[in-house]
């Protein structure tokens, strides 16, 4: 993550909006934020964390966090933080809240997140910083922004907590395959149990049983084929005999059928003769008789129609005369309809005039009744205005008594600052006493070792040199003794005539004689061991005194710093005391100030009550004024209505045509309404009756003309029908004479038989055809059955034999089918069994492999193993800087519990806990680990640059270590690392390339300034 911009407003001591442009600060790679204690430096880191995660180290949600974090002089707080994440995407996180009407209450915290896309800020669905940084809030504090007192947290975390942190940062949970292996084991074991159950059903399936069933099937199949051949031969014989039997039965039926047809032949011949006579008569007379009958029927209908039309003509004429008489009676009265209408309109105007008069009387009464209410409201308004003047006078008097709020705030701020300075002085005094006691304890340690602080190194060096010289002398003497012992050995091995291995001489006149060297060697070894033990003890003493010396220097430096801080605070206290400029109060006693403050609170409460009362009175006065205006407007509106009503009445009187207004002045409205209704009803009756009679007369005249026309047409139709009937009678007489009939009655008797010509003809034809076909078939059947040799008893015997053979064949087929199915089933079951056995072997092998994996991943062991690799890698990266900072005296490593330890090369490389490190060494180790962790996160996220903040932590370093630390930090810029430092130590400011300075102004709050 790389910060770009931070805006703070209303947070803690930041009363007004302050902005930090990190792009200018981060260019140098190392930058600082400096300021005095309480200036608001650490609030910058807290603002960043609060914007990203909504969390803070100082307060939790149950401690009225938003109220306590809000500046007491501010009405709202707003934090805006822009940064680039590991994916080179630009984000903005905003946190804001406001103060409510009650001073102690605030609105809920609102947090928003945006991403810079297409040259605008696009809102994100979630404002959780962990989604864009890939770090939770605790790990963010350990790796990116490290607040006060938390720098050593990662170093001193317990093994499990540190492993959990590594899992989250490096996503090591992907190596926790234990649950997946367990799930696979359960699935595999379930499959094995299922296969065991499946295989238990295949115990009766084997190769021998399958071969036995195949043999039985082949034998049964052979017997079945032989039985099928016998049955087929018997089927052929039975088919031939059944055909002979069928033909004989059919011959008997045909003989009976021909005999029956011979008996019906005379009846069919008579039907043929009747059909011929009926067909000839029907062809000549049927049509002409039908036409005559139709014409007679039409003649009767026309006659009846003429009678009806004559009666209707007479009725219509009578009704027409009646309607004309009624019309003449009403026509005279209908001429006065227009006069009746004008009289109705005048009555309507008279009714309207009376209504307007009634409304005028009602409005006049309302005006008279409303005038007293108007006077009452005017009096109330005057009273309220007087009350407002009295309250305003009272409020002005109270405001003159109110004290200066600026003076009150300045006094309260002065006393708070004085109390804070006094508390800090007491705290520094207590720290100085504790450090002095610690210095005395360290000096006592030097006395216990028989030396002093200033010369202990020279004393130990002299003692070490003395013992080293003695050890050197012993080593020389030991070498001499060894040489003598070797020469003595050569001398003892010399043989005359053989060359000496040293000089090559063949003569050895004087052999070397030596004392016992082994005893001397043992004595020298004891002395050397004693001196080495003394040197080891001296080295241990040197290391202990070195630690004590370093600690003493640190404590003395701490005392100097405390003395310096004490003098500064006393100077600040004196300067602060000199700023006391209020003559009515004393800087030592706050009693008069508290009384002054309480009086001011009382006056302010009275002012508030008076203002509320004045506001309420003004509201009532405004309401009264509105009510008065409303009454005035209403009366004016009513008076205007009276003028309008008089005008409307005059206009209506001018519109009267027949009647006069003074004639009806004393008539009631109901009388006028009744009279108008009677006239309207009379007009409506005359118009409706006149119109209906006129229409009825016209309709009757039209109907009379239509009836006359229809009656003339009917007469003409009657004449035509009479002529046609005469012609048909002459035609019938001629036909009777031509065909030899005496009269028409004979013809009618023949036609009444109603013979169906086609049906009867078909019956005759079908009989003749059937007789011919049956006779022919009878001859054919007699020819076929003449030489067939059929015997009914033999046929019955063959049927019984065939039934027995068929039953035996069906039984054989079922047996063979069952054997065939059993063979097929056994074959399929055998193949299934082979596949199940193969699958069972595979599952057993898989079970063994899964058991091996389960042992590997049990208890997150593999995850812890990967975590330890990452931690060891962090140690390797951290040691590249830690060795340089500790001059190769210390090295970081981890133990089996994933806890950090140090290898002490000053003590033969023994391991010890990191908790035994001094304050400065702990800071160095924490710094190196933080850098290593940042580098690993950068590599994990493929980030070009990485950034982290350090809050304090430099007060424990001596001058030389400080130089080494700053040299390490300055190298970070070349490694694309950016480090921000927050400190109150002014001496560090000169060593930081770029910095910002925070000043807490008592009036404006914290202000941020920059320096290059």
C-alpha cells in the first residue's frame, strides 16, 4: 500500500481541516512526522486505521467512541484517505459523523469507499479495508501502521498466534488439506462398504456353475427341436382333415339355403308384377295430381288472405277518424305554448330573486355577529405586542449580565494546560527516581566483580592478557615436550646398519636418553585447562559487564533525557504561568474561576428561558395577527357579496317579460315553484300530445294505403290460380281415357300402395342373384367332397394327440427359456462380480494412500510446517539487517514451537528467548522483522513499492545504534521501500530528508506544517 492523501477534520485535537500530501513525503523513501507530546502525531495513524477499518486502538464501540474522538469545539468529523493498493488501483476511504443537538450525543459512524475509474470516484459496495489491502486490522497494525507500544507485538507473539497471522497473510489455509482428506476417506470407506455388501450377493456365482447351466441348456434345446419337428408334421395332417370337415359342413348349409330360395320364388314373381304396374301409373299421373293439389291449397290461402285484408281495412279507417277528431281538439290550445314558456321563465327569475334576498339577509346577520369577535382579537394582539416589548427588554438586561465566553474558555484552557504540565512533571520525577535506582543497581554489579564502571574493560583486558601469556608459555613448553618425546621414540627405534629417518646416518654412537615426557604432558594439560576455564569465565564476565555497561549508558542517557524533559516542562510551566493575564483570578486557586463559571451558566440558562418565552410570545402574536387579518378579510368578502347580490337581483328584475316582481313580493318560494311546475307540465303535455297525434295520423294513413294495395294484388292472384286449376283438370281427363282407367279413383288406389320402387327392384334382383350363386356353389362343394376320404373318428383322435404334443412343447419351451435366462443371468452376474472385485482392489489401494495423507495433514501439521518455512525465510531476510545492526553478535531464528529466539554468538552460539533482549535490541529485531515481513508481502502481492509507519521506538537506541538504524532505513529507498517515522525527539528531525511538523495551537487545534 502507498498513501497518497489524508484529510483530517474534527478528530481529537484537529479542530479544523488539515491535509497531508504523502506524494511529496514518500519521494525521499524515509520521512518523519514530528511534534511535541500531545500535538496529535499519533492521531494521523489512528485516522488512517479508522477510515480503512472503523477500528482504533484507544477506544472501542462501548466507550462512546464517536463522542470521545470528536473535537469538543467541532460539530462534525471527517477523514478522507487516498492510497494505491498492491494491484496499483487507487482507492478513497471516507469516515464521517456529526454532533447532535445534545452535546453528548453524535450520529452513527458513516464509512464509504470509492475507486478511481474513468477519471471519477466510483462507489464500492463494501467499505471494508481488508478487501483491498488483504490484511485484517490486527495484521495491518503489525505490518503497515505500527502504533505506539505495538512495534514489538509481532516479535513477541506466541507461536500459535503468529502461525495464525502467517496463515492469513500468506493464505496458508490452502495447505490445510486435512478436512478434504477426511471427506475423501469417508467417501472411499463408504464405497468399500457398499462393494462388500454388493459382493456378498455374488457368492453363488462361479465359472463351474455357469458351465453346468450351459450344458443343461444345450441338452434341453436338442430335445425341444425334435419335439418341434413331430408337432409340425401333425399340424399339417390336422390342417388337411379340418379343411375336409369344413367343406362338408358348408355343403349341408348350401343345400338348405337353395331349398329355402326355391320356396320364396313365387312370392318374388308377384312382387315383380306389382312393381311394373305401380311404376307405369306413377310415371303418368303422380306429377299432375301433385300440381292440382298444390294449386287448390294456394287458392284456399289467397281466399283467407282477402278476407283478413278486408277486415284490417275497416279497422284502420275507424282508428284514423278517431285520431283526427282528437287532434282537432288539442290544436287550438297548442297555439299558446310559447306564452306558457315565457311565464315559466319569469317564475324562474322570481324564485332566483327570492333566494338572493334570503342569502343577503343571512350575510348581513354574519357581518353583525362577527364585528364583536374582530374587536376581541384586536385587543389580544395589542396585549401580545406589549408582552414582546417587555421580554425583549428583559433579554437585553440579561445579555448585559452575561460574561465573556472567550475569557471563560481561555481560563479553562489555561488551567487544563497547567494541570497537564504538573502531571507530566510528577511523572518525569517518578521515572527519574526509578532510573536512578536502576543505575545504582548496575553500579553495584561492577563492584561485585571487583572493578569500576570507568576502568572495567582495561582491568579485564589486563587479566585476559596475563592468562593468555601464561597459556602461550604452556603451549610452547607442551610443544617442546612433544618434540622430545618424538625424538626419544626415534632413538629407541634406531638399529645399527640401518639409516636414521631424520639424518640418514648408518652409525648411531650416542643414543638420546630422555626423561618421562608423558607425566609432564599431563601436568601441562591440567594447567592449560585451568587457564581456559578462567578465560571462559572471564569472557562470561565480560559479556555480563558489557550488557550492564550498555544498560548503564542507556539509563544514564534516559536520565539525561528525563532531566532535559524536566527542564523543558518547567520552562514551559513558567512560560505558561507568565501567560496568566486575568487580574480577577489567581493561577494557584481555581475556586473563583469555578464560581465565575457557575454564574455564567446560570445567566445563560435564564437567557435561554427568556428567549424561549419570547419565541413563544412572538409565535402567539403572529398567530393572532393572522387571525385578525382573516376576520377582516372575511367581513370585507361578505360586504362585497352583498353588493354582488343587489346587482344580480336588479339584473333579474329587468329580465322579466310578463309578470311583475311587486305582484309576487309576498309570495312564498314554494308557491312560485309549484306554479312554475304546473306550467312546465302543461307545456310538456301539449307538446307531447300534439306530436304523438300527428305521428299516429300519418302512420294510419300510410297503413291504409298499404292495405288497399295488398288487397288488389290478392284479387289478381286468385284469378290466376283459378285458370291454372281448370287446365290441370282437362289434362287428367285426357290421361285417364288414354290409359284405360274408368275414373281417377282407380289411379289413386294404385298410387296409395306407396311401393318403394328402387328398394323393391333391388329385392327382386338380389333374390335372383342369390339363387344363381347358391346353386353354383352347391355344385362346386359336391365336386370337392366326392373323394376326400374324411373320417370324423380319426380326426378326433388326431386332435387329442395334437393337444398332448402342444402341452409337451410348451413345457419344453418354458424349461429351455428358463435355462437360457439363467445362463444369461449368470454370465451378467459373473461379469459384474469381476468388475466389482476390480473396483474393490482399487478402493483398497486408495484407502492406503488416503491413510498416508491423513497422517501427513493431521492437526494442521502441514500448515504449521509451511508456516515455519515462511517464518524461517523471514528470519533469513531479517538477519541480513539484524547482523549488521548487532555487529554479527546476534541472529534471529525460530524454535520448534514457531517462537522467535536469538542465537548469541558472544556466548558460544547458545539460543535464548527474544524477551531477554534489551529495549534497543528488541527495537532492532522488530525493525528487521517488520522490513522482512513487508518485503514478503510485497513479493506476494507483486507490488512495486511497499510502505509502513513506525510510531516512536527510537528513544532506546544509543548514538551508534541510531546511526546503524538510520543507515538501514535509508537503504530502503533503493529497495522500493518507504518508511514513515513518528517521534517527539527533535534531534531526529535533522536526520530525516523530508518531514511534517504538528503543532497543537490552543485556539485552532492541531496544525500540520512541512519542511524539506
